[in-house]
């Protein structure tokens, strides 16, 4: 398995931290079709117990994520500020 991933033109070389993420298997919670305060709160609760929340937040910052919950933060809301 390669340690390099390119998504939307951004390349990350070390995403092994994702294997430890508490959100694995919760795609619909973190990226729902119709996000609302309940889905965001559910995602952030999962982040609260995540051992790699800092790495996730760092990734989202570097990648310029604008949608979903990353690192315990609602990036959709933050991108509007």
C-alpha cells in the first residue's frame, strides 16, 4: 500500500493516521447529504474520542477542506467566516 494520496490536486504523503481515526465507517455522519446541527453534533462527538483528531485538523487545514467535520471542527461553518 502506498503512503501517497492525491485528492483534488492535493498530495499527502503520510496519511497512515487515518487508519486510527474514530470516524472510519461513519461517512454519512461526517458528509451527510443534508447536513444539519444534529449530524454535525454527532460527528463532533465521534471526534471527541478520536486519538488522531490533531492530525485530522492539520490535514484539513493544509488541504483547504471546506466541507464536513474534520478534526472536531465544522469546516462548512468555518469556511463561511
